[in-house]
């Protein structure tokens, strides 16, 4: 039912009513759209309606109730949203909204946001998820291929629709990306972001090209996601990577370490901040879009693959010049696989990033390597670069 309370909330020199639904946000959005109420009027769980439109909205079918009854009915319907739990952009460096942990018996979905997926590697990864006690749904995009561009799993609209469908399915508790490659940037703006924002958060797991999705969920919705192995690497990567991800998803707790073996100190010191970052090339490619989530007041984690040292130089320099690193608190260098001799890569990173004067380590087991330790983006962590240690200071999931 569509509900509206009296115009009794003051703001911007006028009085406002609150328009809500005790059935669903979809019902509320449809009603608002039918009256030409602008989308910007939606605030967490209601629309703000100016007093002069109150009678018109009532005549259109909204049921007048008291403010107390409106809130009580939203709470009873499970549709009341606290501001801290509402998907919305947040200032850089703020903790992001976290999803609930997984349990044995939960249903999860596997979708391809980027490149085509080798069937045997997909099946091997699915068996790992099933071995964790999960029920796995493999969406069509994970077994598809674009008819004209073979480097894509399916056309952009299909990949976006699959991800939206998986996210909005109330039975699906987490979404795993099948693989990386290329293509997430082509489809990310085609996601139904209003529908995605209307459902409770859930873990979105992947890395590499999936960085484009991590950035979008953070910047558009203020939502934490999980940078970790894609499904195709679960069946072929190190067992420690899979077990680390399983623990993060099923047994989350503060103190989770990303440095079971101490990292190499580049710049000593200690920093606290939420984790941000991912694949260096994707972070640079997102600059200038509405999806770019900067490293301000955060600890930046970087990794990449198959980029010559001069290309890494160009990518880091682009981020520096664009201000992505402004006010960064710490830097964590993961794996830079097949990017040239390791000493050359570290020398480059020290040359470009050490002048920022923040704690920095290298050699953390994150990225395109046999060991790829998952971590949550937008969750507070502590970097003790002097000791070569990085660990979470809050639980990655609820």
C-alpha cells in the first residue's frame, strides 16, 4: 500500500510529507513515476513530497497516515532503512555497507561480466563452491560468447541483465564472477542500478577486470565488495586462496591477515584506513567516469598482469596526475605478474609512489598469482609497513 504522512517536516524553507510503501520499493517507484515525482526525491525508503503537492498525491491514491504509523508499517515490512545502511555514495575513506556472511546451504550465482569462460575451468570452480556447501546457479552468460567479439562472454545487455537478475534474486546470497578478461566497463552502466540499490547487499566476488564493478558498487552505492579469486581460478589456484576466501565469506572476523608471510617494507610507518583499489589498469581506465572511487583517506591495494614496466609507469603516473592518490594513507603492492623483472617493478613503484610519504609495502599475495588472497573493499584495515603486515580491523561481512 502507498502511504503518505502529513506535511510536518521542515526543510529548505517549506514543509514536506513522506511518501512510502509498506509492500515494496518497486511499488513506490512506479507510483512516484506515474505522478512525475523526480527520482532525486527518493531518500533511503521514502520520497520527500512538498506540502503543496500533498493533496494531489492523496487524490492519486496514497493513503494518509500519521508519521508514527508510516514508520511503524515500514519497520514491520522490513523496509525501514537506517541512513548508514542505505545504498548511496559516501565520502572517500568512509566504511562501506557490508553484506551478511554466507552459510552452508545458501544459493549463489555465477555470472560472466567480462570475457568468455573455459567450460572445464568453470566446472572445476563450481565444484569448489559446491564443496563449501553452497548451491550454485550458473547463469547463461557464464557459458556464452559474443557472436562478433570473441573476447566477450555475451553481448553487453545480456551480461548486464544476468548480473542484475542474480543480484536482485532474493534466493541468491552472493554473486561470483566467472572470470576476468575484458568487458565489465562496457556493461557496468547498463546495470539496473535502481533495482540493485533496492535489495539488501550481498557479496560480489572477483578481481582483475571485475575492478570496474568494485569501483562502481563503491562509488554509486557505497557498498563493500570482495576482491578475490574468480570462479575459474578457484579450481586451479592454490588451496590456500580458496580456503582464505571461504573463511572470509563464512567465518568473517576482525584481524583477518593479508600478510601471513611479512611483506617487504618500501616506506616504513603505520596507517589506518579502508581498503580501496584492485587492478591498476582498470583503476586508471575508470578515471574521469562517475564510477571512479579514489584512494583519499584509504589504503590503496594495487596489482596487475602483463604490463611492461613503462606501461606500469604510465598507469601510475595517470593516477597521480588525476589526483586519484591525493590524501592516500598507505599503499600495498600486490603481484605484478609477467610485468618484467621484480626489482625493476619495485624500483618504479618506489620512484613514483614513495614521494607521497605514506607507509608502503610490496609483495603482498594479491592478484594474478597462484596465491590470491581475498580482501573486502571499503572495510577498515591497518597497514604496519615497518613490520610488513596488513590486517582488517573490522569484520569483512556481518
